[in-house]
C-alpha cells in the first residue's frame, strides 16, 4: 500500500489543477463557433443574392411593361439593366428572360415574343406556357373583351457558396414576375 500513497498526492494535485481548463474548453468550442460564423456569412450572402435576383426579374418586367412597342435593341437595353441591378455580384451566372404571353378565351397561354440576356435561348413564338402561368392570372381572360397579355420576367442565378459548396453544391436561385402592359393591351415587337 505504500505505493498507493505515493500516487495519491500527485493525483490529488492533478485533479485540483484547473490552469488548462480554459484552453480545453476553447479547443472544444472553436469548431462550433467557426461553423456558426462561416455558415452565417454564407447564408447572408445567399439571401442577398436571392433578393437581387428578385429585383432583376421585377426590373426587367417593369421596364418592358412601360412600353407600347419594343425592338430587340430596346429589350437588350432592358435586359442589360439587370447587370446594374445585380451589382456588387458578378453577372456571369445570371440568366434573364423577358417574354410577352398572350392568353386566349380558352385560357391557353402562348408566347408572343421572348428575349434572353446575352444571347441565351428565349422561348419559341407560340410555345404553350399554360401550365407555367398561375390560374389566377389566366382566369380573368375568359371574359376579357380585348387581348389579354402579360409581361413575364424571370431571372435565375447559379450561386456557388464559397465554403459550403462541398455540402450544398451549386444553388440555383430564381424568381419570376408577371405584369400587365401599362400603355396598351398588348406590347408589339417590331
């Protein structure tokens, strides 16, 4: 038993020593705190870009809805405004389309004309978009006496998180907005 007594003294001193507790606690909490901080930064940036995407869709549709006739050059200018709206983020992963949708008495929605930012592929004239237009926007057209049209602005942004990419991969942020033409029943493209 004398060996046990000789070990009891150092063991008691070791158990009573709390000089390294803070370092151990810090080492345990640091990964959680870094994860929370970096996650907060990523989420904040994604929400900010998502808001910009909504503003891009609204801006393009709003500018187009204020015209009575448009040319390709006009549409290119409206679409080009989206590059200014998306600042301070890069416009490279941004895809914007503006289209004029005609809805007939049978509530069938088709594309009258469409234009895409930076030479992307717009919708084909006459393409059926009935399933993509909300019923609440199509229903009033059943009793309309004149042309029933909508300007459809849509924007998508492929967001690549800086740190969370390995977890989430690429995120596609998107938004659409529909507006009625303001100066005429149907905006013609010349």
